[in-house]
């Protein structure tokens, strides 16, 4: 099994910053990509940002220029630096990891979610 542990959520004023982290452990052997999604209140889950094993990144238009995704491959950890936060960034943020175990079985796993609240 694969375990994802998220940290870094909280309450911040508009214009502030937060840094989310997600560490993957367990039977994951080779990671294809890691990413962050979010689910605002009353809305569907949406992509925030992803990063591949080679470092290619993809961002939602709404966060481009404000958020930065990065990863530490040696530690199977992904970070999301969130700057210039807006009230509309308020959501539960979920870590997502896609990869293979040592038997080459593909896994796509979700973290438990961490709340980010931005006050106006």
C-alpha cells in the first residue's frame, strides 16, 4: 500500500502565503507524477498543479504566477508554494500520486486532504 501524508494547510489572510507538503511512502517504487487538486466548498474537485518525474509542470490558469509546485524525488515529496492567496483559493487541497510498485502494478493514490482558508 501507498501512504500519503499532507501538511501545511491553515488559515491565512488574502495576499498571504502557505506551503503544502505531501510525502509518499509504502510500496511506491517509481513515481510518474505528483500533484495537487482542490475542492472548494460546494464545488467539484479541480486540478491545481502537477509535476512529472522529469520535472515538467502543469498549472491551472487560476493559479499560474502565484503557485509553484516542486518535488524532492529522493524523499518522494511534493510541495506547493502558494503566494498571493485569494479568498477563492479556499478549499480542501488533496495530494495525488501516480506511480508503480516493485511488481509494476500502477497505483493512483489520494491524500486525506488539508484545509486552506483564505480570509478577505
